[in-house]
C-alpha cells in the first residue's frame, strides 16, 4: 500500500482514475474484437475486421498513457505501471486489472481525502 502523502491532488487523481477505467474497458473490448478479427482472418479467410488492428493499436497507446497518468498521480513504481500496461494485451485481463486498480486507488483516495 502506498502512503497517502504520495497523492498531491485528490481531484486530479480521481480524474486520472476515471480516464483509466474508461480506457481499460475500451481496450478490453477492443482486444476481444482483435481476437475475433484474427480468428476470422486466419480460421475462416474472412477479412471483414481487417481494419481493426490499427485502431486497436491507437486505443492501446491511449491506455498506456492513462495508466502512466494514473500511476504518476498516485505514486506507483515504474514496475507496477508496466504490469498494469501489460494487462491490456491479454484478453479479459484488462477487465480484472481495471477492477483491482480501481478498488486500490479508491481506497487511497478515500484515505487521502480525510
């Protein structure tokens, strides 16, 4: 657990958490669509989702930014930030990471607001 003193601005950290949660869900759904695209392309020679890898890559970059933004605002180590960023490349893991991170950060923010 990180100390409360590491959070300089509770409001900024709350905004960063909201952005992170939104991006984690979007990237999680996007990754599932990417998996469907690969199954369709390589399993069935169907190219209906061939456009999707590039937008998904852009969304993942936004997720990486959201993670770093939140991490710096709540005092995470670089290692923790990287682990949370990597959660966005494993199907379903970003949903779990979003829930875990949100609960942890909410607890920190509640303590910091006291």
